[in-house]
C-alpha cells in the first residue's frame, strides 16, 4: 500500500514508482517478518512496516512523503494520572491526622488563610497518596478508569506470583467498581419505555463502544480552539463590574464545625476541580478538616470574598449530538472545585431559596418550575395542560409558542444578574459573595488529553456550578407576557407562551 500525493499521477507513473520499491533479504523459511525495505528514489524517504489488521503471517509496507501526516489506525495510548488508595494508606493518614492541629491566623485575610489551608491539604494528599501515572488506551471500555487499570495490573502480577487469594480479593474489588459504574451508566434509561435505548446502553457497557469525549479528537479541533470558542460566547463588550453593597459587619456566625462535618461526610463521588482536592479525600478527612473549613467558610461569606482557587474552572466538552464535527457541537460543562460547590449549595439552600418565596415588585418566580422549591417537570406539565384546557372552554383554539434560548447560561450578563440579585431579600454579605464569585471568573478547556490556557470571562453563570442554575432563574424572573390574558411557563431556559384565541392579535 502506498500513501502519498498520488492523485495527480497517471497510471504509468504510479506503476513506475511502485517498481522502484525493492524488497531485499527475503524472509527465510518459517519467518514472518520483513527484514529490510529500501526505496530507490528520493521522492519517498519514509517507509513503515506494520501488522495487518486481520490475523495473517504477512506484513504491510507503507511508503509516504515526509510531509504527509499519517493518522494511526490502531488504538491510541494516553498517560493518565491517579492516586492509589488502599485501607493501609487510609489508616496511616488518619493516624497522622489525628495528631495534626491546623491553625489559622485570625488577623489574616480570607485569601491568606485559604492559601495556608490548601497548602496543608495538598501536602497531606501528596504524602499519603502520591500521584502516579498509568497508560490507558482508546479501546478500553468507559468503566476502565486509571484506578481500575492499575488494579487489573496488580491482580495480574499477584496471579503470576501465585498469590491467588490476594488476587481474588482485588478481583472482587474491581467487580464492585465496574458494577457501580455500569449501574450509573444505565440509571438514566427507562427499560419499559425504550427497549432500544436500553439495549444500546448494554452494548456500550459490554462491548466498550462508547467513546470518551476527552480522548476522541476531531480534525482541526484543539483544546485551545474550543476554549477560545467558549470565551467568545461568554463575553460582554459593555461589561461594567457590579458594585458591592456597603454594609457593617454583623458578627454572626454562619457555620459550625458540625455543619461543615455533615457537608463533607455526605459528599458524593464527583469530578475534581483545578484545586486538585478530590471529594473522597475531603470525606475521609472530614473529622480533621471540619473545624478549620468552618472558620474559612464563615470568613469567606462574611467578608464577601471568594478565594482565587475557586475562580477558575476546567471545561469538559460534552457532545450534544452523536457525531460532533465542530466546536458548537460540544456543550461547555465547567468542573469547579469540590469545596466551592459545597459552599455554593449552602448559599443557595440557606439564603437564595427562601428569598425566591418572598414577594418582589419586579421579579416573578411563580411561573418558573425549574431549580426552585416545589418546582418540577411534572408540575410544569400539569400547569401547562390545565391552563390550555381552561382556555379552550372559552376559546375555539389556543396558541402555544415554544422558545428555547440559544447559549442561555453562557450569555448571561453579570451586571444585569446582580441588579436583579440586589432586589432579593438576602443579606448584603451573601450578595457580595455571589458578586465576587462571578467577578473575574476564568476557565480553561481539557480536550483530547491537553489543557488550554486560562481565559477570563465577563458573562455566563458557569454551567456545572451549584450557583449557576439558580442564578439563571433570577435572570429570567422579569420575563413576562405583555398582554395580561396570555400566560407564560418557564422551565429554566425552555419557555412556553400560551395565547388564547381571543388574544391571537397580540
């Protein structure tokens, strides 16, 4: 097989050039390798001998120009980092941490104390759970994570050494991890309503046909180009930084050690942000980290300062369609630090949710059925159908217009958002904290194993953050029909305008 720029050559020239390739030192009897290949023309200076894709004793010879990029057809290999975790490591960590006292300077600012706390946590993480690298391939099923790959290799080493009992215990652990991963993979499929979708998921799990979005690379698409694309969307040419509220220090404490302990102890497995502090480490060290983190959370919320470790997110592009071909076919899901999401959820549940139930002259949340207490998909459908049927009692027909705002979360202007936030009945320190969270936020993109540079954005409510969904419904709270006879229903950015026949002219 010859690979190169042959589309401009006629058959005679191709035949002549093919004849220039001579094979010397033919394989001896029983040999199935090609010893040496020479090309007697300066036109082609690179030759490869590769294995056949089917079972065969023959080899394939590929000749191509130096400037021709050869795309490998076989599986690709990637280096992935992970931290090995064993019961013995946990025991050593907890034994040492029980004697550790983490002291914070009461006179230092919030950022200085956060830097000190992060230094302690990262040092403990690197000491007891050092980072390792392992090779994964593009042909591995989705459930074969770097941790599973390391366990498989360890099991094989034990089997070769004859230590079958230890290998069996590791095999049971691998089985549990794979079962748990496959269960999450199948959890979103309704087997009663869609048998086809269920079997497609089963094939993905058993045959490993699912493609990792982070490993699959599209020609011409890089991490940097994706990051520039998302940054161009999340921008505001007329950006003006919202002003913080001037308030006096109330001296109230928002957190206790037990509150933070419960927050850490109930953390679910989730992606790790750029601060490199995983959820399992915070859950394991909850008895040690609860007290200093309670003081840090309280200092951050009281002063309205978000630490710099929480202001940069890494975007993991999620394909919107089965076969993406361009940057717009990927949804930008931001992975923020676990500690940031923990404090965000507290702010939303303790302060913003109650504020949504309070009357506000210009904002209305009664027609919003997403990301708020007592709201759900079922409630939205029931309310919409009830309204349409009621209107049909007095009208011959009813118009239902469906709106879906493009890039809704990524184009929210921060100045407009904070203007509406200022109308909610939330403490001034909470308003200032939300304002500082969105101010000078930045992101980078991880794609095909590479990470782009960091870009500051001046719009967006950060898809993937715990504060983003609630912030969006605050943004959309002043959207209402002009005609009082019309009704509007919102489920996040999906909006339905119901117009009775008598108001069709509107």
